[in-house]
């Protein structure tokens, strides 16, 4: 069969060929198809495809009489490639005129199209394939299509008779006999083709813009994720205050974050203290570490001053500390006299003067605590009197008075923190360097254990059917706590 | 026409001193020097109540000057503010032995670090 023959020839020259396809005819068909594909490269679009289909349809219409060379049709996609040589044998070629005015490269591209358009001969296939492979897989671009369009119009205008123009590439000799053939396209079809090309171009541009947008969004997203992870790592720990996230005021949320960071620093400084103590550093070096630890405490008191201004209730109700710590809370923090009482047994050996100093400290802190507590009691009483009283003029005035009284709470929390800070400083003054190091370690350990107690309590198994089981579980928990505390005590 | 400002202290009533001095600061210092421990206070202030309780708890008998019960209390308050420098709430202000100690935080700090009791003993407010 002619096509078969041509196919083989075409195959030898064309680039990628589908050897695996069983149809011998298919080969013939495919050669220009592949060349068409090669030509398209990555910018294959449907505008040209449709054009090709239409052109093919035109030829089919023209070729009604001509039976298809083969009964079966190849894969559906290949139907779109109008390069069925036999079909177009009788179609007059438009051929050379189309390529008028084009450069060599585009000319070859155009010629491929025109070749598929008329496909008068089978012979052209090999030179066409040649051209296709020689062209650098150039994609069709606007200019080519427009020029092609122009050529088509030109063709229509000037009529069917054309010869190979000199503008045509030398490779176009393939046209050979019957180089001029008429494209039987009407104006409507041409307009539609043009519109399709235009639409295809627009969709290409849109797709490009969309992809670019997607890429930039992706980059932004990864950056945001990194920032979020960094922020999380820096400590959005709510610690024991789980579930408080939604109803925290900004000042409270900020303070919680800063407190979490302070706890981390505390842990780090305590390790430093511990290693310093066990490494038997000189007193001078140890003093530096201890002074750093005291400044660390000053830091949290300063943070609390700021927090008291923005959200005193957050501090006063103890929402910033764990439940177990909250049990022993006094006006928004630890009770200094209780801390001294806890420390008394742990600071041995002490000189007599130191013992007197410690007991004096306990005494004065107790007195100060009493005074502040009584002042706070008076504040509460005044509030109760204000709110419970009959509103004289209007409720708003009553509320205003109550508000101004409530504002005094900040002063009490500040004075309580001041008392705590002064107590720690006085401890530092009374004790020697090594004693102070042990003392601060004990304090840190103590509150660490309270915090651990809180989390153990929160995670304890709740129900059991038997009361014996309950007590057993409690015992187990106590054992765990004991073991934990023993580990810590052993460091002294 | 002058009127008397009643000056109460815990335990006894002190007749008002009719002062011709118009300078409030002078008046402050004069009042402060007349007793071992003088607290400038406002009757409704809870922190003032706290500082009063502190001294009483130590066995001290402070003289209290209630600003809201003195007709020239505002001037004295302003003078106290100038004395202290800053003022988050002016009162209470404490004088011991005629010397300015300061506001509540200074009083607490001096009590904790052990300097308050010697001062009180020195001023004769404490004999134990």
C-alpha cells in the first residue's frame, strides 16, 4: 500500500516513531503526527488542535468519495491528527502560498501544518519529517499562527493557483507536483479558527498566571509555617492553664508566654547552679552564678508589675500557676513566711547569727503579710459595702465607686510581690555563697515538684469500680512522687 | 476664720496646732517631727489601713494625719507628692523620727531587711 511504503520512508527520517504500534499504516500516519508533535513541543494547545481537526474535517468533507484506506481507526487521540495521507490525495494543495513571508523555521512549521492540511502527496511526508526533525522542536507561537492565518486569508483572496514562492524555505521542495491547492475553508470557519486560537492563547496566559500565583502562595505558606513553628518553639506553653487560651486577655497571654520562657530559663540556671555546686567552683565564680539567679527572680517580679497593670485578676486568681501551686498562693504568688519555714530545715549548717537572721526574716515577713492581708480584707469589705448597698442615685455611680475601689487590688499584688522580692534578697544577704546556692536550688526544686504534682494529679486515673483499687492507685502515685522526690533530694 | 483640723492618732487625740505657716511642705515636716512615727493617710485608703496595722502589730503607736479630714489636705498631698518624687497613689507616707521613710514599698523593704526596727527604737517608738 502506498501509505505503507511512505510510512516506512517517513519513519526512517522522522524522529521518535511509534514502532510499537501494530498498524503499518499507522506508521505512515504517525510520521507526520509525530513531526507535528515535535513541532509543538511543550506548547501544545487545543486551539491549533481544533484548527487541525477542522481542517481535517474539511478534507474529509472533500474526500467523501474516497473511502478511508483502513477500516479500523487508530486511537481516538490520533484522530485529531489530520495527517492521513491517503485521504488528502485528491485535495488540491494550498501549499506554498501559506508560507509566504515567513522565515525558514517558521516556514517549516507552517509547512507542516499546510502539509497536514492538504496532504496531497505521500511523498511529502519524508521531507516533512525531515523538516520536523531539523526544526528545533519549535512550538507554534502567535506569530506563526497569525502569519498562517494571514496566509490562509491571502490564499483565499488570491485564489487557488500558487507556486512555490521564493520566500519558502528550500526544504519545501517536497511540495513538488501539485504544490498549489486550494483550501476549501469558508470565512466562518476561518473566523472560528481564529477565535479558537485567540481563546487558546488567552487560556495559556491565564494558566501561566495561575501557576505563578500558586507558586508564590506555596512559598508564602512554607514561610508562614516556619514562622509558626518558631513561635511555638519559643513558648506558647500554657503549662497548667490548659483551655485558658480562648479567654485570656492580651496582657495575660503575653505574661503567660513570658512566664513559660522564665521557667525554661529557671530550669537552665538551676542546672548551672547544680553543676557549679558539685564542681566545687570558687566562691567568686559561684557568686556570679547566684547573682545571676537573683536577677532572674527580679525579672519575673518586674514582669508581674507589668502584668498587674494590664490584668491583675489573672495574677490574683493564680491562673498563671499550676493548681497545686495555687493551693498555697497568697495575693498572687508564694507566701514568703511559708517559704522560709520550708527552708529552715534544709539550710543546715548555719551559724548562730545566721539562724537569728533567718528567724527574724520569718518574723518580719509574717508581720508584713499580716498587714497586707488586713489591708486586703478592708478592701474586700469596702467593695462588698459598695456593691451590696442600695444605689442612691443610679447603679452606674455605684459601679464607678466599686471600680475605683477594685483598682486598689493592683497595689496589693504589687506590694505582695515586693515583699517576696525583698525576702529573697534578704536570704541572699544572710547566707554564704555556697549556702545561697543550695538554698536557691531547694526553692527551685520545691516549686518544680509542686508543678509536677499538678500534672500527676491531672493525669491520675479517675474511676475504679473497687475502692481498694482506688487506694492502690493512690499509693502507686505516691510511690512515684516519692521516687521522684528522692531523686531530687539526693542531689544534696 | 480658722477652723481646727482634728488629728487623730491611735490611742489619743491630739489637739490641732493652728499654724500660720502657709507652706504645706513646712507643715508636713513640722507635723512629722512632732511624733516618733507619723503616717499621712486617707481614711478610706486600704493600703493606709495596712500600714497602720503593720505598725500596730509591731507594738508601735503611730500618729496618723488623715488628709481627707484636713481642709488643706490637698495641698499637703501635693507637697507629699513632691517629696516622694513619683506617685502611684500618694498615701500612705511614713515619717519616723522626723525623717522621711517613704511609701508602703519602702516601709516593707526596710522592715524585711531589718532596718525598720532599729529606726523605731532610735525614735523611741519601740522599747522591746
